[in-house]
């Protein structure tokens, strides 16, 4: 993995100051949630080649999930999630 440049570090710090999201506490749990969601078994009964991945659909489902909503409420500093 390459080193983070000064500019990237600066942008990250600016984003952390601007965001309501608690990056220190939430990142590990959110990453675990993403990994678990991507491991879900999505199959299309109309397709014979079951090696097809459904990553995009899984991401959409995660975005609209109650689990992500709950995490958003827990890991935003205003406690209201992303719809404030």
C-alpha cells in the first residue's frame, strides 16, 4: 500500500472537521457491515452462469438497509443520521 500524500492527508482532515460522521468510532463497524453485505449470496434463477457477481445490487440494498440507518444514527455526532 502506498503512503498517503500530504494533500490527501489535508483533504482527509478537512473532511473529518466538516463531517458529522465519527470516523474514529464508526469506520470499523461500517467496514464490517460492508464486508458482511458483500458476502451475501445473491443468485439469479434465470442465469445459468452463477459466477456472476451482484456487487452493485448489494450496495444498493445496503444503502437502503435498516442496519446502515441504525449505524448512521449511532455514528453521527448530531445523532440524527444523514437526513438532518
